[in-house]
């Protein structure tokens, strides 16, 4: 998910370049290719590797690159808010802020989980940056490893109309 937030930061910067002049982003395709390549190598190392030291080193390298991108995004946000005159530029800056915030959160969660080997509580986890309200659904079935979405309670009333309510597990 860290790759998704960094990818969306880069997509938003490309969109923003069409509206306002940004310096230092001439090689944005190269930046995207580099971070994606490091992400794939890290992913392979984490899920297929057996030794902990190379895993942690690979994760640290990936986090350094994503932190550098987040820093560059922050510089754009600090210097271009007043310059953005068009509504499209303002919307792009708002999107960039949102995706940058997700990237910061994902960097923190990745560092805590993979480098510090901390167990992340379910309340802190983010399952989707595109639909932040997504929840982890556990039904206890053996065939389903992971299920994301919302629990819904669908009932009918006296007139046989369907009613849909969000199911909250802790209510009685």
C-alpha cells in the first residue's frame, strides 16, 4: 500500500505540472521507475527471502526512497499553495496532501512492522487509500484468507421493503 500512495503522489505531481510550473521534476518517469523497481525487489525479498538482515536492509532502502519523495512533495505543498490559481491546481494540491499523508502513515507502519517487528493493532491499519472506510471482515471461514469491505444487515420491514443498515458487531 506504500507503493500505491507514492504512485498516486507521482500521478498527482504529473497532473499538477500541467497547471503550474514545477522545478526539479523533469525526470519524474525515472523516479517512478526507480521506486517501483525498489518496491518489487523489496517485496520479493520480504515475501520470498529467508534471511532477516537482507529483508531489513531492502526495506530500509525502499523507505529512504519513499521518504525522499514525501519530502519533495512537502516542498511542493509549502511553496505552491499561493501560486495555484486554477481550480484544477488547487484540487491537485489537495490530492497531493492527502496522498502524502497516506505515504507518511504507511512509512511509519512499514517501519514499525518490518524493521522494529512490532505487531500493529487493527485500529491503526489502513486497508485502502482509495476507500478509507474499508474494514477487515473476519467470518471464521477456512476458505477465505482475507475479506475487505463492510458488514451490512439487510432486512425487510412490515411492508416487505428491503432495508440496508451497516452492521456494527459491538452493538446489541
